């Protein structure tokens, strides 16, 4: 017959192994279900603080340019939207970004009488207007933020 202390150690060791694997699975599960990045949360907080008043923007305050906020190596660049601007990785796009999270033809921004309309072109990772995924063309206003891949732009 085995020594009771040795049996107790065996069961204790087995319990520790099970607890370890349970904890590992718990961390992996939480990590795989969390889809919001720290940058998106920070951008959302900044947007709420500086959100323009709701309603129709005055004619002089309608957006006509895009200002890059992220990534830091392109921060501050400004792009004019004359009538239509396509953004993606393809050379045929008006604005080309080398980002693996951006589709070949990712988003189209068109100018209308109210300002700018943002439309996702069926991209793999989606386009976000003020941290909400676009499901069709959407009117954008002064101060709105557009995220595609790792690029964050503000309408100015």
C-alpha cells in the first residue's frame, strides 16, 4: 500500500496542473474575444470630448479635407477631397497606404452639397466612422473620424 502523504502530493500536483491549464484557457479565451484596441478606446474618448454639435453644419464648416492622426510617421498629412477620393493599397487608388490591414480598394470618399460621404468598398477588415462599422454610404461631418486598418483620419 502507498504512503498517504505521497498520494496527497500526487493529487495536489494533479490539481495544480488542472488549475494551470484552466487559467491558460481562460486568458486565451478572453484575448481572442477582445476586439477593441487601446487606440480605438482613446480615439473614442477624444472624439466624445471634441464632438461637433449635432445637426447640420454651417456651409463654411463642411469638411473637405482629411488629416491623418495615426500612425505617427504620417501624422499631420492633409489630403484634399476635390470630388471623389479612393483609398487603398492598389496603385489605381487616389490615396495609397502600405498597410496590410487595408484592402486593395478599401474606401471611397465623395463630396456632395452637405460635405463628405464615406463608403466602404467591400473591404475585408471594414471601415469605421466614429468607431462604428460602415454598412453603406454614410454622411460625414466636420470632426468625424475615419479608421481603416491602422490609419486614423479626421475630417477637417
